[in-house]
C-alpha cells in the first residue's frame, strides 16, 4: 500500500513568470521510499487546503527560503534573506490542519523550522549574527569550511528509534535555526556548537524535523533513507486508519 505524501513547494519569480517548484531530490526520495509524491500548489483557499489534507496520508515540508520573523512575533531585520509571505502562511495553515488529524509529518531545513514556528516556537533570524562560535552550517557564511558537521542524536527520541545511531554526519545549508522549541516538541538532535538540528512532537504520532538535507544524501547515507522510511511507515499506518474509519 503506497501512501500519498503531500510535498510543499517553492514560489519563485523569474523574468516575470512565477513558478511553483521543488528540488527533484525530494520527490525522488519519496518515490524510492515507497510513497506517492503529491506537490501541493500554494493557496490561501481554505477549502483547497482542507482537500489536500483529505487527499494525502502524510506531509513533507521541504527546504527553501527564509521564514519571516513576523510569523514568530519579531520584526524583520536585515539578517533575513528573501521572504515569501504566501508560502509561510500556506505552510502554517497546512501544518495546523494536519496536526488536528494527527497526520504524519516530516520537515527538512526550512520545513523543520516551519513546523516549529507553526507550533508556537521561534527561530534565530541568523545564527552567525545572533550566536557566538557558530561554525560549519552554511557554505556562504562558513568561509573555507565545508558545510558538513556531525549531530548528536538523543537516545530517547523517535529519530534515534528510526536511525539507531547516536552520532551522524550531516550536510548543512542554513543560516536560520530553531531558537525556542515549541511547546509539545522536544529536541532530538544537536550540533557540536549547540545549534538545534532535530525536533519532534511529543504529542503527535509522527512529526519530525531535521535541519539538514537527507534528500540530497539519499543514495550516499543509509540514515537518510531511514528518515524517509520512517515517514512512509507512519503514513501507511495513517492510511490504514483512514480506510478503517471508512474515509477512503
Ligand atoms: Mn547545520
């Protein structure tokens, strides 16, 4: 039984045309893990968002541009990059509706951050400006270092249950990060410099965020595959539950 995984997309304008798009490594990771990828166009139409929730068995919040500090009650400063308010608003609505259904969710990079914000947490607008001794998280701000670092994974976490390791080498392409973890969430992974690299819900059956990009290491790292397998397994369980309730 293949579950349908709703995938969030970027909104980018090029030469006057606005495109909704996603890095194919994301859709490939879902297909290779046994899921059906379903790219969800941005909309503020509540009925359409409700129908997305009815159509899918899990949600995958992908990476992308910075999240507006206004979504967590702060002023926008010069520390943040390109903002797309429509994407922030769509993803926060989507998260809240998925949360109501206890639908499985996985977030990577921006996706992990938006899950925290949608649940009431906050972000660093820029980890290099707002923290000291921050190293190795982004190619543009880590001069001369490669953008790879290890993370320590908490033994009591679902992430540990999925990966069965305490340490993992991860890729890293971010300058924002989770600051205050949302109520109902806990930290599952931390970098050596203290940056939060993984969070997960303590209330929902499966809602995990990781700050790195497992989609870009899918073929290179077995733990990347295990993250997606965990999402697909949870989505299969969710789909079976829906069928039992006669919703599909
Ligand atoms: Mn990092």
